[in-house]
């Protein structure tokens, strides 16, 4: 017979309640929110650019801004200020003859501030409000990525300072080179006029705005500007369209492509391919067109085709009237303008990296692979989703703008003949991609049509980047997933 256990001397008996006697404690789960801060807020670029446009409109509305010393129409001042701040280049009045030197100086300042970028402008104001306090690491990371860098480049103040210093240095070198070349070519020209023209066109070219104060039409290549100055302008356009962080990556890795980041490779290779295809299409398609390249000599045709391929995608400078293009060439340049330049640059459009990711996704689908790869690097699915979102929403914005302008064209200006739809589509894409080229589709749209173009320029400049800022930095909030199911495609 077993003996019952008895505690020995010195043992302690601890009595515990049964499990059923325990009262359950419910701890509510609250997902912590990531503080985005002022700089990374989607409202920041909208507020900053709106303030710049408002200030520019007020300054351009002053009588001293025009050559007649009379206040312009408020819509002309508003349209021009928006075009300058968004770096578009579309105009409703002639820049060289309508605006005085004061007005042109206001335009140049607006272009320069717009070229610093919406996030850079915001971070300068943020640093002023911040005082001696330091920005958070989260803001530094988010600011770097919103400007096209894939990893932090230092504090926000340091990034903003470097961007300003580098952009000012590039524009200063460009100005001195163009000025020296113009003095050598035309020593009898007025010194102040030469300085002013060189400075204005340097800032306009680097910031991809397309504003031109040179007298006469299409004078950048075959007018007072020679081939050397034209080459410098083309280099400034390219430099501005690839962005600060691409230049920083190239300089840091000393021109060794094997060490470049995937972002830099996609930007440079895609830009080069688009430029060569654009030049070839323009050269072949317009070779015998007397209104464009047909009357030029062979070397002039090559120069004009290459220059317009560089400028026509991002900047908006032109060497001939783009309203005289053949239809197939117009369609190609609509595509080029819609693509635009690099993220975090002065160029508009949906950006070359967006197109590169979509092309990589198509090749992956055709090769029946599961992962999207470019340059032996896998592209995350989040980037692909973002590229699709930006592209489809941009297509929708352009379609809505073109539809409204088509309904307004000719109806608001008496019995004026409406512009062809291709010309309206060309100018709608130009406004959304902040390019500035025009095929004559905005001539008969009236005041309401001009307001639509203003909205299109504003949305085109802010839309893709703001959308990316909203979607790319949104913290995941999915606590569950639905069952997957196949759907038919094609």
C-alpha cells in the first residue's frame, strides 16, 4: 500500500488557482503609426508649389513686368507663372517681346526655384522652421527616397545643401561657357544682353523648362547660338533630366558602370536608348519634310534630329515648328514626352525608370519567369505595382485633359476652326509631362481651356511624384490575405 506524500520539514506548499478560475486579460492591439513628418507629407509639395505660383502670379501682374508698363491679364500672369514653376514652357504670350527684363527675371527665378524640386524647396523651408533642432532619421530616409536615392545620403539639411550647391555649380559652369563662346563669336554684341541671354538660357536648359528669350523663332541651333553653345545647352538638359542622385552615384563610383546602382543603370541606359530612337525617328520621318528638316543640309539635319531628341523628351526647346511634324513623328514624340526623364530630376513625365520596370516585367512574362530581373538584380513587386499605378493614372489624366480640350477647342472662340485631335493630344501630353512643346492644339481653346491646361501642368508636375510619395511610404496594414484564384488574360 502506497503511503501518501507528506511535506517534509522545511518544504513550502504553494496553492495555485485552477485554470478556469483565471480571469482572461484582453490587450487591445493597436498598430503603431509611422510619423511621416512635414517633409514626407504629400501635402508639402502641393503647398510649396502653390505658394510659388501665387507669388509668381502677383509679381508678373505688376505693370513693370511687361514691356508696355501695363498690367497683363490675370490669366496670362497665372498661366505663365504656373508654366515657369512647373518647368513646362508652354506660353500664351511671347516671352521675349511681351515680358520686360523685370518680368523675365521673375520667370528665371521661378524656373530656378521650380528646378530645385518640390521636396527640395520644402526641405529648405522645413530647415528654416526647424531652427537648431535636428531632423529625424525617418525624415532623412524618406526625403532621400522621394528624391530618387535608394539609401540615406545624410541629414535632410546636408542633402538639401548638396543639391543646391551642385545645381548652382553646374549652372554657373554652363553660364560661363556659353557666355565665353558668345563673346568670342560675336564680340561686337552688347555685353549686358549677352550676359542676360546666356544666364537665362542656362537656367532654362538645366531646369528643362524650355523658356526662350532669344529673338526670332527656333534660334537655339541655327540662329545667334552656334554649335558649341547648342552642345552645352544639350548637356545641361541631359544633366538636369537625370537628377542629382544619378550624378552623385556616377561621381562616387568614378565612371565604373559595374558599381552603379540599379536605379542609375536603368536611368542612363533607358535615356540613351530613347534619345537614339527619337533622333532616328525624327531624322527618317522628317528627312524630306520641307517644313522641318527637308530644307537643311545633312549635318544640320543630324544636329537638329539629335538636339530635338534630347530636348523634345524633357526640355521643350525646338529648332523648327513642331506643328509641322508628320503624324507618325508626332505619335512617337507624344510617347517620348509622356515618358519624360528621371525621378528626382527637373524633368517631368512618368519617368524612365517606370518604363524600364514595365518593359522588364513584359520580358519576364514572355520568358515565363517568376521574378522580374534587370541587370542581374531582382525588382520588388511593390515597385512594379507602383509603376503600373503611376502609368495608368497618368494615362487617365492625359485622356481627361485631351477630352475636355477637344470639347473646348474652337467652341469658345467664335467660328474658329478647331484644332486636329492629334495636335490637342500632343499639347495635352506636353502639358502633363511639363515638356512645353506645342503642335498648335491650344490655339482656340479660350480662357476655360487655358485653365484646364494650368490644372494639367500642375497635376502633371505634382501627380506622379506625390502619388509615389503616398504609395511607396505607406506602412502595410494587412492582417490577413484572401485565397488566390486564377483569372483569364488575353
